[in-house]
């Protein structure tokens, strides 16, 4: 009996060992962990420019528009009430004395007529009083004061009526009409209509801001290109020389505009609104050290460049001169031939 038990135990142990070995053989073999690939660092690409000597020009270029040299800006000097109508449109020819616009007057005309009748009655009464009592009588003096008062009132009413009408002061073509509608209140000193004399024209160039016109002075030469022909022009007005105006629209325009007189006879097709390309040179220097504007760096009021020195960078403070559209003059700090690193 004990031999059978011992034999059974031996068989069971042997079976367990075989099963364990079989299970181990079924497990996947772990692969060895691969090392990460070696990545070469990206080599920095620099944009290099060798400082050179060249001529540099600072100039203003743009498209200018022909406008009348004689322009009449029409506006109400007082708040004249509600608009009745504007009697002109863009392009209309207007003669001096024409009614351009009018505002509501209510019973103003009736009041004027009543006042005129009152003055006539006062005159008759005064004449009668003088005939009856003589010119030195106090009652005659009172009658004269009454008539003077009535005349003052009449003049005030007539002024109100005149102020309700916008009258052309000269001949011209309508080149601007305000968008105000009938029934809307008319504001004092707001430009309503512009009249331009087509027989007298100059070029007007309007910049984005007054700063864009820095350096332009009266009598500077201007190159004017109309189609394929170039004309000589001359600056006759800058923001600094424009006559001050109480018209805000005109003043704002003058603050950022140049007026150029074109010499010579213009083509017949040139009219108010025609355009031309203009160039005004404000500064020019010959054979100076120049670099691209991308090479000049500024920080906290400091101007400097980065120079390639062997394999390293080096910062050098510089003094800039003329700053043109694409280039800048360097007066001090670097010399011709130095390699300037351009900003990306």
C-alpha cells in the first residue's frame, strides 16, 4: 500500500514538472530594446550681406490726383435748421450766385414782410409828427428811435433768411456733395459742397499721415509721370505751409498733403480727377556705406548690427543716416566689406 502511494506521488511530481516546462516554452521571447537613432543637429542658415558703398536716395513716391487750384468750400456758418434740398450733384457746372442748398425757414418770410410794413407805418408816423410838432420835439425823437428799432429787427430777420441759403460765390464744377438728406439737421462749418475751377489745376498727393511727408520742402523738384511721358514739377505746398482753415475736412486733408505744380502744357485729356505718378527726392548721398534695412536692428533706442566674426556673431553699435525704402546708410560703426547678418 505504501509503495503504491509513493509511486503515485512520483508520477504527479513528474507530470507537474513537465507541464511547467511546457508553459514556459509557450511564452514569447522578449526582444532587446533598441537604442534611439542619432539625429544630427540642424545647421543654422544665415543670410549674409557684405556692407558696400553705393548711392542712397530717400524719396516719396505715389499716385497724385489733379485737382483745381481754385476751390470753393461751401458750408453753413451757423446751425441753420433742417435741410430742404441740395440743388446740385457731382459734375454739375455752377455759376456764381446760384442757389446750392436751402434750409427750412418756417414763417420767416412772413415775419420779414410784416416788419417791412411796420417800418413803412413808422416812417409815415414820423413824417406826420415832424409836420405837426417840429423836428426838435421829444415825441419826434421817440418816433425816430422806434423806426430805428424796427429796422434793426428787420435786418436780423433778413440775415436769418440769408443764412438759410447756400449760394455759390464763383463759377465752377461740383466735385463734392455731402450725403446729408432732406429733413436732417445742418451742422455749422460742415462742408456741404465743393466747387472747383477746371481751368486751374495742380497735383495733390495725400499720404497716410503727416510723418510720411517728413523732409519735403517748398520748391523741391518733383518728377511727374503721365502715361509714358515725364514732366517736371515743383512742390508749392506742404503741411507746414498750408493756410490754416476753419473747415475741419480741409484742414485734415492739408495736414497730410503735398501740392505740386506741373510745368509745361498738359495733355488735353487731363481733367479734374486725372492721376499721375509722382516722385519727390528729399535726401540723397553718394558712395556711402549701405546695408539692407533687414540688417539694422533697434532696441530701446539703440541701433546696432550683427556681424559674422569667424564662426560667431558679434554685435556692433552703429549710427544710421538716410533710411530709404529698402536700404539704410551707416555713418559710423562698420566699414565696407564687413559681413552683416540679416534678420529673418
